C-alpha cells in the first residue's frame, strides 16, 4: 500500500513541478502586479525543496548542487548591484536609485516607463535568484546528514 501511494506522490510532483517553477518565474517578474523577487524566489525554492522531500535529499542535492546555489546567490547579487551601479553611472542620480529617464537603456528602449519596468524586472530577477538559492541552500544545510566536517 505504501509503495502505491509513493508512486502517486512522485508522479504528481513530477507533473506539478514545472508549473510551480513557471509560476515562481511569473511572480518573480511581477512588478506591475502582485509579487516580486522575494516571493518568486521563495516559490522557486519551495519547488526544489518539494522535489528533495519527495525524492530524497541526495537526489535533491544532485538536482541543485551547492556550487550552483553559490553561483546563483552571487550572480543575483551582482545583477542587483550592477543595475544599481549602472543607473548611478549613466544617470549621475546618486540620490535616485532608479532614475528611469537617463539610464543606459535609452538607446534600446525609447519610452521612459518601459525602461523603468525593464530595469525593475531585471532587479527583481536578481533578487529572486538570490532568495531561491539561499532558501534552497538553507534547506539542504538543515537536512544534510554528515559529520561536523560535512562528509557523509
């Protein structure tokens, strides 16, 4: 009986996981509606955690290794800081973090509001990447069974 339930759970999770992750990306870029980088990142992390709970921590760690988590945390932070630095450099608006009218995107996106939304979406993706990697890494740090040196 337990094996039948396990098959149902694993099949359901395999089916639902892409939709949960897609919804996480949708919420992550939700600057005009509900959501944002933190909320989307938590939903993405929850999908990885759900996979690890269903299939085991070892298989979950294979799908989301610590090196990837570290890379995503760093890259998300670099995106966030890089967009901030570029808006400061190109607009010289030190007091305004997102001076939408004079950014480096003026050459590519002609409308001021569209540039602002694009910059905000890039920032939200950076935040979401950092949050998703941090929560996933936190989960694996809590459930990983090993000795004090981190070995199995």
